[in-house]
C-alpha cells in the first residue's frame, strides 16, 4: 500500500490518509469543501462547495499521476437531495466522454456541517 499525501488537498484531520493506492487502484478519503491553503471552509453555497470538493479530488488524482479519466467509481454524500441537479451539473463538467459508476445518497449530517462530500476510486496506470 502506498499512502498519498499532498499539500494541494486538505490535511487529514483524523487517523486516516488523504488517499491510498493498493493494487493499481487509488482510494480517496471523502473530500469536503476545505480550502487546503487556509484549512478552512470558505465556500457557503452548494455550487461553491462542490467546486472546492472537485478541486481537492483533482489534487489527489494529480498527486497519484492520474486524472478524472482514470476514475472508475464515485460516491457523493449530500445534505439535501434537492441540490442534486446543481451538483450533477458541476460534477459532470469534470468528466467528458468518460462516465464513472456513481452512487449518490442524502445523509443527515456531514463533517463540519458541510453540504457535500465526495470520495472516489481510480485506476492508476
């Protein structure tokens, strides 16, 4: 197992890694809208938070020499399923012809009371 650690994504705030690579697969921890430069949640709206989460995931992919084209599965956790359309539009802009498998669920509460959290699995070449 190889641990992925980059200053371009939020630091782990508990006993976990930002991401790990095992047998050619990258597994990220769930990413929330923490700005890695300030270690704060600055985004307030679902649009802003989704964009920050995708930036954080992109940083983890880059640190693993991968891109969104390598993603095979994502899981999206939403505080309010009514925001799904907005999230789907922003999320979709990161994937061109490649569409990974995905699960989306509404949850009662997320860390730091954010509106969205996303984790992914990617194939590393």
